[in-house]
């Protein structure tokens, strides 16, 4: 398993993963392209892939976060169903936290579907604290968003 900075060439793989995850934030191709633009907010886009012996790669997860100094916002993270419960989500999250610390940031924020218990458990184990909720924030189905924050040392 290898985690690396994503490129525009990875958008197709990212969108394939995202479309297979009901709990993911569903972005358009244009929104993903915008994440790679240099103007505006700085974004961290990571992709996790499996590298086979035949030099083929397969995307197993990704993360998108936005840096608005002095804070970061985790915007989207997806792990393929076949790769879940193996620590990949934790590895992606740790990469974000390492990047945040390098930028002398003060906090990382995120929101997650109330029903996404595996993700909420991951965030809480990483030290995130619940700070609020947004009623009926998500659609298809309608669901509250639970807000989390991790204050960085």
C-alpha cells in the first residue's frame, strides 16, 4: 500500500471510488479539478493505491482537505469497501494531521453523516471532539451532519 499526493490524472480513479461510497461527499469532476488549481485555498489531495508485481496500480482510497490558515478542513475521504477495516482510513488521516502540523496550524475540522459510525469512531480515536451538528445537512437520505474538531498541539 502506497499513499502519495494525487494528480489531475487520478480524478477518474477518485470519482470511481467516491461513487461506490454512499457516505462520501459526491463532487463533480469540475470540483475535483478545482482542488488541483494553484490559486485560492491550498488543498491536500492524497491517493492510496496498491501496487502489484505487474506494475499496475489500483486506487483504494483518497483524501481531500483544504487549508485555510491557521486551520484545515477535511472535505472528503473514501476507502474502497474491499480495503476497509485495515487501517487505511487511519493512515490517510495521519497524513493530513502530519501536513497540518508542518503548516503550524491550530486545528482540523470535519463534518460526517450521523450514521457513519465507522468514520466517527476513527475520528474520535484520533482525538477529534464533537463540537456540534447541522440538522438535515445531507440529502439522499436526509441526515444530520456531526461536526468535529481536533485542536493541534
